[in-house]
C-alpha cells in the first residue's frame, strides 16, 4: 500500500477494494479536482459496468496507468478523512490470504452496512411528452406513481401499487419507453436528531425575563410553563441549559400548543441537535473488587509472561474470578492511554459483562454486536475514529468487533476462547475471531490474553509448544468446591421403569424437587430448540421434509409450524398426515419447547422459562431474560448451548444435562472435545456462591470415558487423550485442514465436478485428500453439496497448497460444463 498524497501534475490512480468477491483490485483514475482530498482508507464512489455505483475503499495511490483496460474516473470522495486505518487494511490482507477469500468479501463483513453505499435501479418517467390519456388504467396508475415520486425503486412501486402484477406491466412500459431506468445512490445512515427547547436569551438578562413575564402574565398556562422552565434552568446551574421537547412536555405537564405559543413570542426556541443512539452510562463509577491472593499471583504471572510472550492463556476453573482479573488488566492498560478489545463469543454474555465493566469504567466502555442497529454500529465506528475525550477506551463485542478502527490498541482479551461461535462459517470470510484477534494484536504491537475454563486443544498445544504462556487459576473465587457431578444410566432407568415422560429419569426429578424445596434455581441443558426434531406418521412412515434442503422439518409447538433450521422454510403443522391422512403422528426426539411443556405439567406453580434462539430474537430479549433469572423470578431455566457460555448466577444449585449422548455422538473429529467443553461449562453454572452445586448428567452410555473426565473435572487427562487420538488419525493440531465445498443444483454435475477437483489435488500435492463425499445434510437451499477434506502435514507448505487449490478451481470451474459450479474453501473448518 502506498500512502502518498498527490502533489504534482503527474496523473494519479487509485487501487480500490470493492465489496464484491473479485480476486483483484480495481484501478480508477483520480480527477484533478479531488486529488488533494483523497487518502488511503477513504471511501470513494465509483462506477462498475455501465451504470452500477459502489462504495470502494482506497487501497493505494500511485501514478501507474493500467495497461489492459481504460481506467474510469472516480465519481466522488465520500470522506474528509480515512475511515479505514492502515492496520485495518493490513488485517484485511491477512484474512483474505489466510482464509482464501477476497479483500472485497472482507470489506463487506468489516464495514457496517450504512458505510457501504450502493446505487439502486430507479424507475423514472420518460422526459419526452407522453399522452397519458391513451394509457391503460394499470399503466396510468404506475406512470402517475413514478411521476409523483420523481423516481422510485421497483420494490417501492410494488408496495405502492399492490393491486396487480407490477413487474410485467413495468417491463412493457420500459419496452415502449414510457418509463426509463437510472441509478441512484441511497444514503442509509442518518444522524439521530433531537429537538431541544431553551430560552432565546440568557436568563441573567433581567430585561429579557421582565419582557417575557409581561407577555405571559395574562395567560395562566403560558405563565405556568414559563415559571417551570425558569425553575428547571436555575436548578440545572447550567447557563446553556436546554431540555428535550418530550421531557419538557412530561415534566411540566403542558401541551405542545402552549410550547409553540412561547416560541412564537420569542421566549423559547427549538434547537435540533445531533445526539448519539448509544446508551449512556450516568451512574457513579465504583472501585473494582479486590483480588484474592490467588488472583493477585495470577495477575503477576500474566504481566511477567507479557515480557516474553505476546499471547498468554489464562486457564481458570469455572467461577475462579477470571473477569476480576480482566478488569484489573484493563485498568493497567487504560492508565497507559491504551485501548482494550474484550471479545465474547455470545451476545448474551455482553449483557452481564457490560454492567460489571461500566461500574468500574463508566462511559469509557462501548459495545459492538449484531443486535445493534446499523446506525448504532456506525456511531461506535465513528467514535473510535474520533480524537475526542468521549472516545471509547474499551470495546466489548463479539467476533465482528475485530474489524473496528482501533488507533491505540494495547490489549485484546478473548473470553471463552474455546467457543465454536468465534468461528464464522457463512458467508465469507470464514475466519476464526480468536486467531484473527491474535494477528490484530500483533499488527498493533499489543498483547493477547485468552481465557477459558476449558481451553481448546489447539491453544493447549500452542502452550506445550511454548508459543503461548500459561497461567492457571485452580480455585473458585469463593473457595467453594467445584460441583459434584452424578451420572444417571438411562438404560438402567428404562429397564427399572424409573422414567418420567421419556425425558426425565426419576433421579433427576428427585434432585429438582430437592433444589426447589431449598429455594434454589435450576438450569436444564438440551442442545436442541423446538418441540421435536422429527414428526413421523405411524401408519405410512411419512416425515415432512424441507423442499429446499435434504433435512426433516422441526416442529415448533408455540407457532404450530414445521421449520427448517437451515434455510428458514416453514409450513403450518396439520394434525393429520399430508401423505395418507392418518391422525397417528409420532414425535421422535425432543427440544427445549417440549421440555418446558413437560415441566409445566409437573410443576404448574413454578416459573419455567426457555433461553434459545426462539425466545431471544428481540434486541433486549437476552437482557430481560437474564435479569429475570438474576432477580429469581424464574425457578427453572431451560436452554441450548447459549446458557453454557460464562453466565454468572449465584443461586443456581442444580444443573441437569438431559442428553449427553446427543452431544457426544456427532460425526465430527472434535465431538468428544466439544462435548467435554460443553458439559464442563454448563456444570460450572452450579454452586457459584456459598454452597457446592450438583450436576446430573443423563446418558445411555454412562461409562463413556469423556463422561468420566467430566465427572472428575480432569481437563488435562481429557486433552491428552484427545491429543493422542488426533496424532493417530492425523487431525489438528498435527495437520492443517482445508475443507473444499462444491455446490450445484444438479446432483450429477456436483458429483462430477467434485471428483475432478479432488483428483487434480491428489495428483499435484503431497496433502492427504479425503472425499469427495456428501455431508450429513447433502442438500441445502436447493444446492447439492460435495465436500473434500484436505489434510496438510506440518512438513508441507500450506501457502503453496492454498495457491494450487485456488489455481485448480480457477481453471476447472471456468470450463463450459462446470461454469455454474459454486465453490469455497473453509480454512481451519472447526
């Protein structure tokens, strides 16, 4: 990247990144009139093709004229200063190279949507004279709607004129040149404007106050508003006092009309002010909790490790007080005027952690995640670009927060670093936020702290290889023992008829009864939402399937619908079989919804809630649910894996894992490791305050070796066991994995393309090539899928293998018989 500014008469060109999946940069010429105002990292508006306009990011400026095409001029510069920093561009380059995607795909993921302007196709009336009296009724309606709008999109026209098939009529009108098309750039981000009311002049001016008094003295309601406004102004002790219009109306119990009368008399004035959409923290900050002796020792070890290592793993058992250590570290870096990025795997966690951070750091903390509106995310982005005192020093966010424009990053904290939700699967870039954050810290010269009670095997291996430092916390913060774990053999329970409704062993019901008697709360874990994953006709065996994917539909009782959890396809559930009309339907398997129903039958007087994707769709749904549980308004909380991720509840006495087998029996080489992580994490929600908790695990394979590791809280033995298996069967961390997915709407074409691709890779590289094979779900969203797993031994160059994969795909999939093939590579697909 060249960060030069044009100073002479030599023609200037800009290489730009477009938000498209194209492998190369585009070069545009820079018009003379904007050459002094364009910078690397600025947004520019450029034309691609004949009409379409895009926002692009300037990657470099130079004087090298393209030799193979005529460079189009840049239309305009959108920013007065760069909105993407050089380090961000460096990170984008690394992500594109490592994860085998394009810079454009990284840009699309990195920038909030409101910063990526694109032109939309607009319909306009032809400026030539049209005799509208000769138009049919439907064409006249469309013509008048477009004319009145002075340009409108097809979607907006469809909504405005919904009485007939708009698209067909528009097509005819375009052919007859009654309508024409054009492109218009739509600006989606708009600052939030707040109307405030203040006095026209300073109330210290007695002449102004006396004159105003004389104007309102004969109007009682106006007089009342005037005196109340005076009182508010004096109490504020602020000479520039103003109040929002909404607040003024509520505080003074007056009407809009009375306010307008005082404005007409030039006593009050309305002012429109740009305000932040982000929630402000106004409470007084508090001192952080004092560290225990064990935490102080760990803190010293972390700081010492940063003298020799850039990355440190904090391995602390559940409830060991890792968050208190994070806060202490953050204080150290903030005191040095450094920024801190605190990454969490799940939005639900930010609800609890933000409260704890704001109590100590107040307004210095910003939050960034997908539940924020696009406008809110832009405001966080702009805040970090600013040089003001209000600039955030701490950002708490999920994986997308690694793309923010930090300028003084000193520390990156990745909590629950083992979590699979730190990996982005679709769409590209398919990055792992943990590994990318380590690189981000490296580019900034910052340090990285990885925290977990169950570190992933790759991180554990990096510690053994002396790439990362290790600090351990082996005691809980309150000195309470780790929870007791009991395993219920479901096979025995079935034989002895010690079951309730096929979901609960009577042992678990007994433990639930005991916990409720002691006024303790209960968490039940089942990693499947919905009522049942499968409905089958007892007579003909018919199972409803998604029409787009090769997967059965999940029954959701609360909406009486059958849904595909992969593409969103949904149909209404009918009480009879659609194939044969039988009313004998069997529910096979169970999800969180069915568990809630059964428990409400057993405990009708208890408050029972669910925490899964269906109940947490709203912006504040997580916060409200967690708050209710913290306030003990909920007795039993049933949840999917989102309840396993670091939530801190002091009154949970019992945790139940309803089906350990569904966690362990997954066709994935990481199933045992992930099962161990999940069960230890959810078990860690029990007994976090003063009394040891109890965890009950139901399994049909009670002697499974992973369950024994869980029962004994034996992380190291479990990881060593898994390490041995990975070495034997050539899996990470001993090899690198790349999964190539090939997709097509025709099954035969998909298979032939995958076979041809795999054969070329086998012949040309020393990598181990497995497949192609259909995955567990062989068809998604109308596309058949073939997967090829490429294992790259440590002695083989990963870069050269990637280059050959991309080169092979470029040649093979441009052939006429494979042109419609879609493919992508997923690097480190776990």
